[in-house]
């Protein structure tokens, strides 16, 4: 059955007044887990940097409840690659990844933990953030597919390359090197980006994965590291999650989508990529190159990875409660930071799967 991302679209567009008649159920409440008030429950997880700002905010807000003072949740944003490795090695209580588990990873799942439970928590977009701050009139660079594919493959090496000039006819581009910044660690953000360029760029030869052999550029760890590298390097451009560009006030390129339209990155344009898509039963939805004419083209989901069998049943109860609270009462936090809340229809299916699995 098609699980349509209408509520994501409603949540972000209601704020701008473009859409009416959207129902928001974020005022639903989730009861606290029934645990001994004298018991302190420690939950630890690690993984993706893509959703880290949102996860940290959710953990903070969740812990502010008077009935949750004895619950301590810690999240270490080490990247999806390491997060999955920690999860499979039982190093922590949950993992987080911007890429669904692949077949090799599923085979490595520890048998004593039952089965891996993969929960989509939010959607988001990747931007091509750049630093040309030493030059005037370059706040709104446009990049066609040929241009950003050329940057990723290393075929475009100067900012005044004829392809970029053709995309931006009314500005003077500098004769300086293009410095492409990519992730140096295993990354779900890289998985989303390389899945896109593999579909969009005819000359891309490095495949799509959390780690690839880059044909060009310099590496940095985490969305944080890539953002900082761009911020500190004149002529740099790289892929990062939208909220990091907002936080560091980085300029972002308007890029061409599959339909040939130039789309400015925003939660509104990203939400359109999910409208009408069918979500698999295991929630492993990947949209490499959206078909919708006005959709932003580089988008993805991010997942929490849980065990169906926890050695401590109290931890299982807390994890279920935290996930439900985040999906239902934390959706406004997601919208505020520029992420896309899980829509109500899919949210219900996710919670039912969670309750039946743990």
C-alpha cells in the first residue's frame, strides 16, 4: 500500500501559508514507561551525524518530563558506518543510520538479539554548501546537473568553468580552484549523496555506499567536520545535511532536478520528493532521484536500529517509549530544525511494528 508523505508536506508548508486543510496530530501524548522510579536507566547509542541535531534535541526534551528524570539517554554522532558497526557488535543499546541495513550487515546481526528492528525517524535533504565569501554577488549560485556532476567527478576544477558560467550568466565567477569536500568516515550522508549521483551523473564510477573511493576532493569526518572545512576554505563546496548549513550560515547552491528545473533547497521542496512514494514493509525507502517536477533532488530518510530482544526488558520499554514520543510529540522539533516529520499514516505503521517487535 502506498504510504504518502502528505503530513511532511503539510507540516512544513502550513508555516508558509501555501497549503490549507492539513491535519496535525502532534498534540497526542505518550505515557511515560512504567519503571521503578528509584531505578536509573542508562541508554546509549551511536551513529549518523545527519539527524544528530534533532536526536540531541529530542533527548533533551524527552528528559525534561518530570516522570522521566531517572532515564538517561546518550547519543554519540560518530557516523552511520561506525554506528552500524557498534550496533552489530552490541556496543550500545541502539544504532542510527541514514542507510538501511544491507544484506551483509543483516547476516552479521547477533542471533541472541532476535532480529534487527529498523525504524524511520525523520526525513531530510542534503545541500551543496559552498564558500565564495571573498567575492561579491555569489550568494545564490545555480548548478546544473552537468555542473555538480562535474564537481563530484573532478572534471570541473575551476569556479569559472564554462558550465558553471552558463548556469550563472549574470555574475562574475572567480578563477580559483573548486575544492570538493566529502566525508572521510563511513557515512549514511555519503550513502544518500552517492545514491543520487550514481543515478544523476553519467560519468560517476565510484558506486553508492556509506564509503566510496572518491575521484577528487578532500575528506572530513561527520557533517560537522565537512561543514567546518567548507566554512574555513575559500572555494570549497561539499554535501551536508540542511540543518548544518543553517547552523553555520553557509551558502547553498540551487541545483537542477531530474525534470530539468532549478530547485532551491528547503524543507518544502524536499517534502515534495516523498509525495506518492510507496514505502517497503521493512521501511527501507531510498529515493535516489525524485520524479516530481518541483521536488528537491537529494533527499533521504534516517533510521534508528533496535534489537528485538533486549537483555534488560526495562531498556526495551524505554526505547519503545522514546521512539513513540519522538515520532508523535517531537514532530514540531523536527520541523523547527528543517527535518521532515514522519507522516501520520506511516507513523501508525511504524509504531505498530515497534510494539510487535520489541
